[in-house]
C-alpha cells in the first residue's frame, strides 16, 4: 500500500515537472489568491472581454459566478455575451467548426488551471514573441508552436526573442532561446500587465473549482478538530490502559 502511494506521488511530481518544462523555460510565479474577491471580479471581466470570444467555461454557470464573486445582476448582464439566461454555462461565441480557423478547436478552459497550474498560465501570457514563420506571427516560450494568437498584445506590447550561445556536448556553439525583450510598448505598463494577467489567472483558478476557497478554509478547521480529538483520544486511551501491565 505504502509503495503504491509513493509511486503515485512520484508520478504526479514527474507530471508537474514535465508540464513545467514543456517549453524548456522555468515558470514564473503567479502568486494568485482565490480569496481576493476584487481580483476575481476583475479576472471575470478580463476573461469575458478577451477570452470568451474563443474559449468557454462550460462547467461554470453565470449565476454561480455572480453569487460567489458578489456581482450584482445588473452588472452580470454586461458579462453575458452569448445568452440572457444566467443559469447557463459560459459558452464561447465561436461556431463548432472553428477548428479550420486555428488548426484546432479552442479548448474549454474550465479545468485548465487545475490541469496545467496557475504558474503555467501566468507564464504563458508573458511568453509571446514575434515569429514571422508562425500563422499568427507569434510564438511562445512556454508552448512552442502555439496555435493561439496573442490576444493581449495591445496591452502588453510587442516582444522579440532573445537568444544566447551555449556549447553542446562536442563543444560547438549554438543559439538557444533564453527569453524575450520588448520592442514596442503596449497600453499597459509592465506592472499593470502583470496585475491584469494575475487577475485573469486567478479567475481561471476559481472557475476550475468554485468551492476551492471554502474547501481550504474548512480543511483548516477539520485539521484543528482532528488534532484536538487526538489529544482527548490519547488521554482516554491512557486512562483505559493505565492498570494493564
């Protein structure tokens, strides 16, 4: 049993490492906080304005989002672009045959933060750079040959790839992609763009498990209860067995 648990844990850890190194780059830290309602509200706005045209959140209903994020009904309607029924899930505006536009159908993002992690998503939106060889004129440090255009380019601005020389096993020099640097400013300052993306990723983290914040809070109380119960159980055990030699 113990061996199985160890193997499962090792497998999950390895999967996380492989995911983190898909593009060969170290991931940036998202530092999200799903207890921050203001951030989640801004993230919902960012998602609906920049992402919902192509991506859905089919497992998240509008009325659940409004209740959790304390969004008034009058403002919720401003976020509902494809329906007027608040009990429906968040659907994209793309037709079912949009695969021909991008080479693949844009995925539903309901569980993306749980599948890839918030650091990956935060890094992805910082990893775009110009690449004329790609269909949309951009590539990404963290997901090479990415099919998604850089929809936030007007906010972040344009970046170019930066390379460095590295020696291979034979001692020969070759260029390796090491990062990006700005070549044209966007509408936002770098710190403003960081905050924008952080709110967006925070919202996707919430969308993947709307009850996550409550679950984590409850977990603290359950753990404290078990610790207190353990003390009383241990004292009771000592009382029962004190005369047994």
